[in-house]
């Protein structure tokens, strides 16, 4: 395969005629419920670019939603997955096991926070990992209640829809949902009524009060939280909030679960985002960035908790597929070799520097936030904190037309989020930021 040129190149309007033809086929063959952010059909991708069927080359600020941190075709991922494909594609680990699964488990036990004895179970998707973390916590504690937070996102299965905060598009019309799920406040500094400086203390106190009074701490199996809320708007909880919640969990025998599906694997400039405040979770769920684009997810945690489920109680036909395991080992190899944590921190430096300059110029930007290669701007009605979803949609559309893939998120649909591959070149990063600035001028 010829090397993919790392440049933005537009030879047609976006989407081009061939993409439009394929989109018509998609509409005829695929249900409406599977939406598309940008209807360009990709033929090749790698580094910081996506090449479409019309020959356009787009700058990628999405990474397939934080999946292709090592790029879409990282050499070590392709090499290891190809070798495994030639050997065998499947045996089912629960029938006849293979070394790749064990090796991925060993790597995760080593890389995740804490030096206690750990175990790892592998699954297919983030939602599946979260669902299994809840199963494991319930089995260990012999309790049923699960506590989650405002603005949280945990997946699209029945239980994880119940755990997810945002109704549209994730939950609308799909109920009834799994019971025994309780939602408490998140320390969202930008929107905290008494101001960001009081946020951590007050939000933690409110959350703990609600758990103790409305649920009963002795009934709670697990507290599940994203160290940075992803779909909810890249909300970094006010400093001090996570440690207080983790301490409360520990004091009450509650399993503290860090959902690191979007934040894990160097995305925030550390292997895992909970390391930022020294949090050592009991269980940690991972997926997205784990295997360079192949479907794989994991639950890693304290040996005594992970071992609580009876033999045969955990698993799944494809969980820890051998090709996906090989890809994960290649992705981890790439992250270490290229020091993608340092790359993520550099992306933050460049992006935040430029976006804060834009914030001074454009009063539609309410806040610039995030860590590492997980950066966002929250857009508001100028002079207020009122969410501005219309400007966010217009800005995303303007970026797409210029060949920059960006995503939106947020409970109010007013957050533009940036998740570039951590291997993106700095020239492309700056060119993408130029496009955003130009779009802001027009929008």
C-alpha cells in the first residue's frame, strides 16, 4: 500500500458525487436509526487524515470517537493482527483458550492504576464492559443499587441506557430501563450555580447526601463514573470531587468503577485519566483506544472483586477475539514506542493555546476545557451561559465543508469536541485549528 500523504486535499465539494451515490445506497439498505455525522465514504485512513471515495483527503479531529489514537492503520497493529489472521480467527476463549488473551490481560493488569493484585476479563464493546463491571460488583457486594452521575454516558444496551443521563438520542422511545439505577450531581464547574470555586465540595456533599438518604449506602453495589464525562460534554469534574466520591465508596464497601472507555490509553496525556488525581479504582472499564480500531473491551480490577463471579458467569462468544487481542498488543506497543502520553500533552498545549486566543476574540465560546488529546469548546449565547446548540451545529457543518472532521457532544448539544489521533502531525493540527477559527469568523 502506498504511503498516505498527510495533507488536506479537496477535489470535490463535501460530500462528493461518489459519496452521495453510496449515501443513497446506505439509506436504502441501513436503518435510519444509524445516523452519520459526515456522509463521506472512506477508502483509506492513517496518521491524521481520512481519504474518501472521491479522492478528498480530510483532517481527522474525531479518531472514530477516540478509537484510532495510534492512527487507523498503525504498523504494529496491522503486523500483529495480520499474523494472527493467518494463524486462526477464532476458537472462543471459553472453549479452547489462547495466549493473546492472557497477554492482553497481563498488560492491562500492569498498566492500570494501583499495585494490588488484578484480574482482567475481555469483551467486545464499551457498553458490554460497563454491564459486566456492574455484574461483577453486584456479585461481590451482594447488593443491587448502582449510582451514576448527571451528564454521564455509559452505552446503548438496556442497562447502560439506564446508566446514561442524556435522553435524546440515546434513550428516547427505548424504555422501560433496568431498575435500581440512581443519578446524582456531577461537579460541572462551568454550570455550577454557586460558582466553580464551590463546585467540588458542594457537588460531592449533595451526591453523598442523596446516596445515603435516598438509596442507602449499604444498598449500593457500585458507583460508576467517567473521570472526564465524554458524550456529556468533555466535563472535567472540579478538582477534589472524584477523590471525595472514591473515599465515600471505600468507606461504605461500594465498588468504585472508573469508566475510562473514552479517556483511556494515553488520550488525556496519562495512561488513564483517573491517575490525574491519584484515584485507584476498584474496577476500570476500557474499550475505544485499546486495539487500534478492532472491537475489544475490558474490565480490569482488584483480584478479590473480579474473582467473585462464579465460573461460567462471565464471558461471551467473541470476547477477547484473538485478532483483536493481537491488535491491542500492537496498539500498546505503539503507545509505548511513540510515547503517546507526551504527544497527547503536546496536542493539549497547542489546541488550548489557540482555542483560548479564539475565546478572547469570539464571545460565543463560553469555555475551553479538556485534557491531552480530548479537548472541547462549549458554545453559548454571547454574554450569557445559555447553551448555543445552533451555533455548534453550524460550526461543525462549516468545518466539515472545509474538510475537517469534528464531532459535537454535550447534554445541551452545544459542545464541539476534538479527538485527533495522537499521531497527528502538528502542521495538520494547526491547519485544523485555522479552519475552526475561520469558521468561527463566519458563524
